[in-house]
C-alpha cells in the first residue's frame, strides 16, 4: 500500500525585476501560469491512466530547475517518470518537444542516448485544460554536464547528437508554427528579429551602437544559402545529462528551423569550453570560414537571453549575459577572416 501522497507547493509566480531599465511593456505575461487551478495528485493519476501506465504510484515531488514548466518526479515501485505541465502563457513548447522525440526515436544513437517518451497531452484536453502535459523517462543516476567539462569524448558525443537532429529537414526559418514549420521566409529575417530586442534596447544595458553593430554583422556575414534543418535550440549544461560514459539530451521546447551551426553558437554562449573543441563540431573544410559566423550566432543568442532575463527578473544572470556578449565580441575580432 503506497504511503499517502503529499501535495506539492505551487511554484512561486515570476516577479518582474524592479530596475531602472524596466521596459514600458512586456510581450509575454510570465506570471500567467495557471497552476493554482490544478489538483496535482488528481492530475497525475488521470494522466497516467490516459498514457496507459498501469503501475501504482508511490510518491511524487516537484523538481527544481523547470525554467518554464512545472516539473514533477513520479515514483513507482520499479520506475521513475517525469511529468511536465506547461504554464498557460507557453502553449506549444511541449508540442515542439514531442515533435523532436517523435522525429528522433527511429534514428540511430551510437554516441548518445535519449529518454523514452510515454505520452504527450495537447492543450485541448479535459484533464488539464489549456495546459500541455508530457510524461517522459527519468534518467536515474545522471547529473548535468559541467560548463567547464574538459573531456573531448563528451564533446564528440554532443556533436553526434547535433548531427542527428540536423539530419531532419525542415521548411521555413525560425520559430515553429502549429504545423512545425519555421514562421520566417528567410534566415536573414529570423536573424534580425531578435527575441526581446526592444526590451534590451530600453534597458540601456548595451548601447544602440553595439546592437546595431551585431545586426549589421548578422546580415552581412552570415550565410543565407542553405536548406533549413531542425535545431535543438537550447544547448546548455543543465540540458546535457551525464550517466557514466553516456550522455542524454533533454528539453527540446526551444527547437526551431534554420542553419545547423546556430546550435553550436548557442552552445558557445552557454558553454565557453566549446571554443576549445570547436573543430570537433565542424567539418574540416568549414572550420576556418564558419567560426566567425558561429560567434555571431552566440552573440545574437546573448541578446535574446539578456532580454529574457530582464523580463523575468533574473538579476543574477544579467551581468553574466552582458559579460559573455563582450567576451564573444573580443573573440570575434581576434579571429582571422
């Protein structure tokens, strides 16, 4: 007989940071989560039944680190599962994650592994109306990759994963619509339409001159002649789990369509050590000409992250994003043409 489950406290609502750079308007209401209306225990049992999982639940608890979603660890006598429930303001994120899992499940994974997906529940459901839900395997015994990981074999495995996801052809460019195609007609349109750019401009944390410099470089230096592919979109240490010698990639909500090397740019922003192993991620004939483009992609992602951190009030990481932006600019200027 399982012990009585204890209710989970709802996540605290995100509060906007009180900075002098606070923008006048926000594109997204990050406080609109809607989780206070959900009976967690009842929801867990209903979603398990709907997924065809017949094992008796013995315990559950909320995991820290779910940046957007409520993330719940569910335990049975023999297995552990992760349940994600989206906030009201982020519809489509778990649909994208399910899209990636569905496309990768038949791909060969010699150098990396993926968690098993058990079920996806779209937002038009009767169990948690207007919320998406996803049940996936919990990787017991794993730990997030360290940002300063200095082991070449792990970077090779990450590179293998990127090559696999980049083998999936896409239509359009940029963030995905309801048909999982990019919303932009060209890559250049996506590059200059930086998320939260106006928030960053209003903040005065970076000068108009710096932002204009970056946009001009993105337009003039970044290749626009390629066939778009599926991008991971969130290559950062906490999304790379290591278990013994195996790596697992998780969290695919930020996937989109575009140039394969943009993923490496995101990785370079979050994991500076990638710079040392950059040749591991690149084809030999592209190693020289593509490096500066990757750095520009990393700088663009720095701007996007900075604006997002202003919006949600993440004061601890604002300075880190700005510092990384200028580190990357220095790196760009040091690279030979």
